[in-house]
């Protein structure tokens, strides 16, 4: 996967979780997860490369929180088109 994107999961009309998929090799799977702060988890593949950011409480995590974690793992901040799904949670 070359481009990153956000996926939001809803339950009964309320956001349950969200996941920011980061660019990764085809078939890459998470083998390790680290705490990224309240409501945030970072998934890493077998080579130690970050492959995704899980928002376990998407309505409580701010854009600043997400961008801070992205900065710590060497990823650029969310672009407007990427953060649009998170603005509605």
C-alpha cells in the first residue's frame, strides 16, 4: 500500500474505533504494538516499521494527539483530506 488512509468503525451510529493505515509492503502484518498515549496505539511490522495508528477512543483523541504521535514515529502530519473522517467522530 502506497498511500495512507483512515478507516472509522461505528457501532449504533457512534465511533467505536479508527485506524490510520500507513504505507507498508504488501502482506505486512503487525507483530508489535506500543502505547502512543491515551486512546492511541502504534502497530509495527516485523522489521520495526510503523504500519498503523489505532485510535481506541476516536471521539476523545484530538488531531494534535494524532499528529504528535505521527511526528514521534517519523511520519508527516495528517493532510486535510486524511483528517476529514476524524472530524466527524
